[in-house]
C-alpha cells in the first residue's frame, strides 16, 4: 500500500504556526525563528523541527506539571487590623498569599528588611521557608500555630485539602487588611523542577499584573478565588483548591513571560529560543543518543558556544542535564508502579540494565529497586538533586 499523502503533516504544521504565533503575542516576545522550520541532517541524525518539536517546546511546562501532581489547598481568608504579626513555620509545599485589600509585610530569615505586599499582590514562597507575616515592619510577632490551636482550627498536613475558614484578628468593625492564605503542594516527592526554577520569594506585584493585558486570566482567577472563599457555600473548599491550581499555573506563565527569571534552570532555558528547542527535544526523546555536537547543531551554534550558553542558562552542562532528566523521568515511572528494569533502561537511552542501574544510583543514591521500596514506603526524596 503506498504511503499516505503528506497533507496531515502540513495540517499539523499550520496548526503549530498558529499556536506559536498566538503565544508570541501573549508573551510579548519574538520566539518565532526560521530555524524552527529548518531540516537538520547529519549522518545518524535527521531532525525535522516541525509541529511535533515546536509543540513539545511549548508544552514542556504542561508535561512537568502533569508529573509533579499539583494539589493546592486554600487555608483561610484573614481579616486584620491594628497591630498584628505572625511567625509561620516551614511547610512541605509552597505557601502563598493574595492581598485582597490593605497591605502586609513578609520577611524571610535572611532578609534584614521585610517585603511590602500591597493590595492585588500575590506572593509564593517556593521553598516553603519559615517566615514572618505582619501588618508593619516592627510589629510584635506571635507563633501562628498557637493562634490556630487557640481558635481550634484544623492544621494542614501534606496531601490533605481542608475547608477554607474565615479568621478575624481585630475588634474593629472594618478590617484594614484582607488576605487569602494557602499552599501549593506537590504529590511527587522528587526535587520539584518548577519550584527550583522560581525565586524563593516569588512576588507578583499588582501593577505588573494590571500592566499586561495577557494577565487578565490571573486577575480573574484571583477575583473568583476571593469570592469563592468568602461565600462559604457547600463545596467551596474544592472549588477554591482548583482555582488555586489555576493560579499557580498562571503565576508561572506570568513569570516566564516577564523574562525576569534570574535562577538558572530549565524554566529560564525554555524561554530562550535556541536552548528551549534543545530542551524540548531532550524531554521528548530522552532515549535518543544525543551528543553535544548534535544538540549544538539543533541550536544552530558551535559546540563550544552552545555548551557555554547552555551552562550559563540552565546551570548544568548539556549531557549532565540530559542524564538528570532521564533519571528524573525514570524515578517517576518507578513511583507509579512496577516497571521492568529493561524497560526503564530502554526509555532512558541505556543499552544495558547494569549501566542504567549504576547511573540511577549515582543520581538518586539508591538502586532502582531500593528507590521503589522507599518511595512506596513514603520516604521523602527531598535529598535528591
């Protein structure tokens, strides 16, 4: 039977162009480049950078989000006035605050001066650090867990969604500050590549959100979330949690679109047209025998220039990152259930089970079998980097 005509590939290519153009407009950046449509051919490698490769580049965040099992919880809507301040313990997740009205101040342990949060601001503590939240820089602080215990409010534990409550910390009729408190939790206990790429104090200012029309989704999500938490209707906790999931994704998109990422990592890398294309291929085809030479060819750069730029942006050498991604993906498969070692090795681009097992142990500190046992027993994998 003769091969089908190439009309399907043409249709996919046209769809990809539309997607890329729409995202270029949204990100306010020129991410379209003729090299995406160039055919690279060199002996053992022929890569056609068409719809599939471009789609992988643009969907790389989505694929990571699918793997880290985002599960948000909204704790409370707080009404505050007068002098107030709390010391909040570290959490196994990323606490977040949305300032609905008024202002607040937040300080991490290493900060001499606190960060001012104004109405409309969103802040995410990507490392889950202990911190201080207060109404004024010199406010007297009390342990927040003691406040919750006194009020009889249920404490949050990882993986548990609780119903949002309304907490009022003032004797005045009209509170001066209203805020929403919650946490982004990730069921995947491997090192979280998204959080590792974000600032420890990820501060989205209201004026920056309003200044960009593409941020309307973020503003709308905040408005819906605030209304849902205030409603107290049946199912409000589940609805608020889903809205918080959307909020996290929108916040990451906003950070990526801003082009202000200072942390080295794949999130900064995918915003770069050349390095982003390389990362998309690594993620889409980790089993391929990539080399620095073939990856440099994809990026339209010399080997030395490509290796230097990749290191500067991502924080790892190209092959070190490739190994890290292969092992990260393998760890995810081990956590999901019983997978044959031969299958893991093949999907990670290793020709022998022995070579794969040695590489995995160097990365995780445990053999694949021991990693699976520890994962199913609930051990934390926070030490894996």
